[in-house]
């Protein structure tokens, strides 16, 4: 009996300690503490030097149906930086690959980002590997790293970057090359790719002007 009382007392102390440390009681959900969630510290941007022969630049869904001033003005704002990166990539011999949303064509891409002859494109939903030959396109070119740009951040960028990481590819994420309807979606995308299991170890966050090629 004495041992039972001692055992119960110890359990009570442990439970109290758990509640004190976590600040939550059993059954509390993230919705209950939503307003208390603190924004994580912004990550440091890294300078990146990439091998031209084994790197591909992914331009995801820069077509006018989703990248426009009415629906996603931040996409339009990202286009100049992505265009400069694309030109530098082409000069260095980087493979450039496009994706499109359903119902669009390669001619719908923003003119300053227009595809050149021989540059492939795929059409799919948020995961551009799903139901397309994107993986084959990259494998056939010996690609080991992808620079992921596009819209929406929490759609095509998040899912395609994760898919690339799961396939063993290095993911380079220039933060001035992704966009969404609001900043929270962009922030969440960056946080997710830097923290998700098996994805975080493959992901480097940078800026377009911090990427160089060799």
C-alpha cells in the first residue's frame, strides 16, 4: 500500500512537471493556443556556387492565369529578379525547365521569362513531379541540384521542392523568386522546407543575386 501511494505521488509530480514545462494541459490543440504561437527567427541566407553541368533552374507556373496583378501581385513583383537569374543561368549553360498550370500553354508565361527553343515544360498540379516526366527530364540531364522559383509558394514551390528533396536532389530556394497571395504563405514555405524531415537537409535558402555558377 505504501509503495502504491509513493508511486502515485511520483506520477503526480511528473505530470505537474510536464504541464509546467510545456505550458499546456492534456488535450490542448494548436487552435487553442493559436494566438500564442511565436514567429520563428528568420533564417540566414547563404551564398551558393553551383555546378552548371548538374544544375537545373525550375520556373514554376509563371503563366498569366496565376501570375498576375489581380490574383498574385507578388508574383509579378518577383519576375524581374527571376528574369535576371534566368539570363545568367542560360549564359552559364544551366538547364531551364518550366511548369504550367492546367489549361495554360507555354505562350502564357510572362514575356520576360519566355521559354527558348528546346527548354522543356510540364503541366501538373502543385507537385510538378506528379503525372509528368519531370523526374526523367532531370535524370537525363544528370541534374543533382535544382533552383526552385515560382508560384504559389505554398503550392508548386513547396511541393515540387519537397519532391526534389525526396528524390535526393539538392534544393536551392531563392526567397525573392517565390510568391503567394500573402506573406504568411511565403514565410511558412521557407520555414517548412528548412525544417521538414528529409527535406531540410537538402535545402539551402538564398537570394537570386547570391547564386553563382561555375
